[in-house]
C-alpha cells in the first residue's frame, strides 16, 4: 500500500454535491486538499433511475448561479450528472474515484486515513458521505429473494410483469409511475398516512408525480393498496395485510422495497464522533455554525446532516471551508 508523505490540509470523503463544493472552496482557499470517493463523481445522482426528472429546480441544484440549463423546468438525472462532472473537470478538482476510505484514526495533531489504495495524513477531515449506504429493509420472510430490489433503475425489463412497489415517498411513487407507464401490471403498497399527506414539509409526494400517478390509477394501470404490513414474499406471490387487517395474496414477479436508506456512520464512530437519532435517521453531533463534530478537526456536510437538501449541501461547505482555512493558517503562525 502506497503512502502519501505530504500532509494534506483537508481530506474530503465523498464527491457528491457537498464534496464537490468543498473541493472547489478548498482550491479557492489555496488548501492542499484531496477528495476520496468510493464510487463515481456525484454517485448518488448516478444511482437515480435512468431518465428521472429531478424534484428540484436548477437554482437549488447548480454549483454556480445560472450555470445549469435543462431543456425543461427541472433537469433530468443525466443533465444534472453532466453539470456536476463538467464542474469538476473544468476546475480540475482533485478527486480520486473508486477509492474507498476503510479506516479513520486521530493521531496527535492530524488524522490518518487509510483507503483501498493508500494512506493519507491530513490536518482536517470533512465527511460528506451521503445517506444512501444502507437501504432500509422490511425484515420479512422472502425479502432476500433475487426478485426483491431496494433500488429502482428502469421499468422496461418489467413490461407485462406483476410488479409491487412498497413505500410512501417520492422514490416509491416515481417507481410505481414509471412501471405503470411502461406497461408493468403495477401495485403500490403505501401507508394511508403517506397517501393522504399533502404537506411538502412532511415529505408529501410531489404534485408533478401524484397527478400522473392518479391518472394511471384512473386508466387501470396502477392499483394502490393501503396496507399495514407485508406478511411474506414468495416466489410468485406476495401476502399483504391491508389496513383493515384482512390479508390478500397477490400475484407477483418483482418487488421494489423503497422505504428509505441510512448513511454509513461507522467511520465516524470509529474515530469517536457522537451520534443521535433524528426521526428515522442517525445523525452526527456537530456545531451548527462550523459543522465541526465533537472530534476536533473532523467536519461533516451533506445529506446525512440536518442540512439535507442539495442546495444546503452545496452552501454549507462554502461557509465552513473558509473557516477551516482560517483556523489552519492561524495554527501555522
């Protein structure tokens, strides 16, 4: 394993919108920085369904004002990916892709970061790791069958097949919509509280998803099942308990369990970062101004913090990286 002898000022873990923004600011501040990404640039966006129209408008997603110009009101997955990749390439930001951080350790006045390729020493670390490492599971019999997926990519392989989507958020609703429109015989198992929710602040299905979704229901291409729980997933059927307590067995070829996901906080815990539960999510403890954790020199940003939207994920590093640079320069005097 190679060793990097030069001390980095800032090592950034993750090359999503927050990590890219942090790298851009680190370059502007003249810091010796490096981004380590276990997947690809903007990997979370890359894992969106093919052809997906992103929920947000360009001003909430772009790295610089008026630089993202989609063909329609909202960009597609492909347009947004291109925007982030071009931003990295045009500025020649230092990002190592397909390299995973596997160990993080505090040593004296710096951090030792071990990856699948090398070891790095850095005065500060910024973790911008995203929140999709661990898809949530139902924990029911049959969930490990090959036909069960915790990520939706595209609908075309499931034309004329019996498809079940389980979940109550936009990801589940969009998957059900794509499947129904593409010709799958689709059912959406959703809790009544989620189906009847119309409050955007509480995660309601976006109106531009709900409207065509309801159209597919009217056309008979989609059935909504208000349910209590999935009882069992079989090879060719699924047993589901409806909200009134009755059980129904439905024919089934494929299941998409899209009930959210969680960040992998094991690296942060490894070095002593404290966490707490906020709703369904585990969140690191950090200073709301500097985003520094209880471990001095270790910062967080991005979707696994309380600043969860892409716009905030981009904005936070623009505030905190100059603070980190100022702190490093002060310590060097």
